[in-house]
C-alpha cells in the first residue's frame, strides 16, 4: 500500500524542487521564532520548470477534488481561487489553469500604481479557495483570509504545497479554515536522505530543529511559531541564500 504522502508524483516533485535549488542548508531565521532553522525552502523556483509547476498544480487539484468527493466532504464548493502573495499567487495561477477556475489576487499592500484591494472579478459573498506555496504556523493565510473577508469574500479552505508542520493546521482550524497540505517537509528531508542528496549530519540537524521547534500536542495557539515574515522575498529568512531574496 502506497503512503499517500509518498506517491510517485509527490516524490518526483520533491526531487524537482531539490534540483531547482529550492532547498538550502544553513542557519535561517523564521520570523520571530527563537529557534533558527537549518533548512531554507523556496518553492517559487518551480516557475523555472513548467512541467514541475504543472505537476504541483495537478497534485493540489487532485487533493481538493478527492476531498470534495468524500461522503463527508472536507472541502466546500468555491467560486474562485486566490493566491497569498507572492509565492501563492504563482501556484494559484497554475491551479487556475489546471482547474479552469477564475483567479483573483488579494493585494494587501499598494504596489506601484495598484491600490490595496482585490484584482479580478468577483461578487459579494464569493467563496475562495486560498493557495500558498509554503506554510509554517499559518499567519499569512489567516491575514489574507481576513483581508478577503473585508471585501465580502469567504475562505473556508486553503491548500499549501509545502508544510513545515509547525502548528498551522490547528491554528487555521481554530480560525475556521480547513488546511490541505500536499507535501510535508519531513517527507522531503527523509526522501533526500534516502536518495543520498543530503548527508547524515544535515538530516540530523533538521531532526534536532524539529524536536526543538515543533509545537507539542495541546500547545496553545499563542505559542505557535510566528512565521511568514519570510517567503524568499523575505518570508523564509532574513539570512536567505543570495539570489533567494
């Protein structure tokens, strides 16, 4: 029986991200966390490989469709797809093309001549599926969902490509948002070690980081790591490798 976290497509995508330079080792700061991460993840590099980007979109669409098909559906119907700036918007665009779903862009901050607001066509009470490329504790998705609610857009479900598995599911559940994660960082690191892409010291460094930083069962929301100040343009770290800023 195939572990659903280790399907051939997910393993292929994990390898593609590694080959594209999405994974770096060093000493990286995740927002206000007191424990620095030895691993830097930048899924935005997927735009450099159209096949990999298409596979990522297909995996997200398949997971959402499967969740909707269950007798007790875990994903509500949605009218549009939206991306958390910036990495989420890249994946949301690919998802929109894969699923033939209209796309909207929540602009939380003014950009050039663009004002703060929502780009794209939508009606009041529109239901949106929110997409991001990377999640740690879930703060970016929460903030984007609140911003969209100000514009009469409801977010019940969110999909992320890479999940660091550091409290996001529970934090978002508490906020009324159902999270679907495509690839867990644990799976990526274990796969890379098994393939000989990272050495034992790098793998053990990651495991120590997980032990120190992952919220224990029953941890209160206030104690979850405060991330998403980092997303390669700034999200994954202030000390990101050159070229990933």
